[in-house]
C-alpha cells in the first residue's frame, strides 16, 4: 500500500465547504461560551467551577489557551498543511478558546465564524506560499504519513501488554504482525493496519469483559453484593449534569449534524492517521481507524461530561467514522443529529454501566495512553524523515535540535506537537540560509 501523497496537497475549498466550516466554527464557539461543550478533554473538568460560579470566564479562558495553543500551532496547522485535510485541533480547539473568551453571547459565534474564515481562506494562501519556497517543508512533511499509519496500528498491542501482561501482549503482537503481512499480500490496496487493529481492539475488549465477568462471579460466590448509596454526592452531581445537557438536546443535535456533515465532505479527519487516509481517498479505512479510537474515549468523555456538565464538541467521536461513509451531506446531517441525541440521552446509563465494568473502563485508559505512545514515536520519526527530505543532515540537526531543546526547556510546546512545529521552524530557517547563500536545497 502506498502512503505517499501528491506533492501539491490543496486546501482549496468549495463554497459549500467554506460555509460549513464557518458555520460550524460559529456554532462551536457559541456552545463553548455557554460552557455546554468543549473539544479539549483537559479543559472539560475545569468547567464545573465556571458553571457553578466559583471561577471567572477570563481564568477559564487562560486554562483553555494554555492547554490548547501548542496543539493548534504545533500539530493542527502542520497536519492540515501537509495533508490538505482539516483536523479537530485546528478547527475546534481555537473555538473552545474564542467562545470562552467572548464576554457576550452574541459575540461568541462572530469570533468563531471569523476563525472559520481564517481557516478556509487563509490556509490555502499559506500553503501556496510554502510550496513556492526553495525549501518546500510542507511537501517534506508528507514523509510523516508512513510512520504514522504503520506505527499507529500497534496501539492495541501496547494496550493489551500494559493491562494484561507480556504473554497476552506477545500473542497480540505476533497476531497483528501476521495480519499486517497477510493484508499487504492478499489485499494490497487496503490500509495494511485495518484488520490488525480491528482484531487487536476486539481482543482487548474480550479480555477486559472476561476479567470483569470472572470477578462478578467470584463476588457472587463470596456473597458480596453491590451497595447503592442514595445520598452519594457524585451520583447527585452526575444526575444534575446529565439533566443539564438534556435541556439543550436540540442544540446538541444541530452540533452533531454539523460535525457529521463536515466529516462527510472529506475535507476533515478526526486524527493524525485519519487525516492521511482521507487525503489518500481511503475513506472506509479512515472510518475504521476512528471507530477503533472511540473505545478509548467513551469512558473519558462520559465521565468528564457527567462530572462537569459539559460535553465533547465531537461527542464520543462516532460522528467521524459515520460521516466519512455517508453518501451525501443531507443524510449525514440527519444521522449525525440522531447519534448525538442518543449519546446525550444515554449518558447516565453509560456512566452506570462503566461503574460495573472496571476492567473495561481501565482498558480505555490503556488505549488512550497507547495511542499517545505510538503517535509520539511516529510523529517524531516522521518529522526527522521530513527534516532529512528537506535538508539532509543539516535538516536533521536543526529539527532534532529544536525538539531536544524543547525537552530541555521543560516542554513549552507539548511533546506531541513539538516535532511538527520544529519541522516548520526548521524549514523557515533553511530558507533563510538559502537566501543568505549558505545552504543548497536537496533536489528530488
């Protein structure tokens, strides 16, 4: 399977696509202003204090900016420029900040819509300028696709190893390797990691469910019964949060429709690997990848939503894979609205189920950490490949040096975004050296 993208990756959108992005950015900024939902999972727990009046809007905005800025400029923008596909870090994290920043309700959608306009009108200009430079670091960044796509396929193996030990991890690793090799041999046009990831995630879930069922049987045999505390303050908080979100169900249905339509237009990818797959036109494979990621985020999003009273901008992210596969935007809008309605209405039930399946709940933590581990290595390795493509040894020295300097300085740029940001800074520096007649760009 080829993982190389066309050299002239474009961010030239149609009018319908431009209007969709602008309208969705306006909507998400308004929802953030209302503290009903944000995209950044790290910000959501802080919203409870804001909702209950224990902290100010400006303080919450500062938290949101601090937790999101590195991802916007270090990961969201570089990924969009290198793939020609928008992503949630570029589209939704800024509207988290702008919506919370707006002092008035009417101003939030204006600021959000303005950001959407910057995205759809400004990125293509920046993309064209970058491609015309002597050192085309945007095209070089397409080198990141191969390590991201192939190393990402290993996240179920890491999760199984972390949760269930070396034996099961080794079995999963051998099985995934065999499936990747078989897929490349038998179905060369398919994304090689698709089948392997599916089997790995199913294996993890099966092991977790089996462990929980075994523990419940042991508890029953020992005469242990569940104790439900009617006055449990957490149960009361969860119930109040779920009720708050249900009051705004129509607004969430509009949000679900908008996100699903954006995904259906195939100008948006929900993750790093997905962006490259969307750019290559492999929509069913992209749907598979984002579907598997859902299992790592449902418990986190459900519990933080119930604890804070604020939902996720993309919900459980199920609207991503569903959107990729929809035949037209009208059907995508209907299905997206229905999916979001079902998610919001089922939050309390999902919280109760997760409380009874601790191993399954733990599996989501291991999945998320494993996704982070694989992507950190893949993005770092891919960034060094990009550095080599645009500047050889000097490129590696500059990009690797910037990454190491960021580590030594205590990570002012978050680790996941540091390497792509270093490629852009390094690319600009190599162009300056070229204009000073101190560097000759690598050809080919």
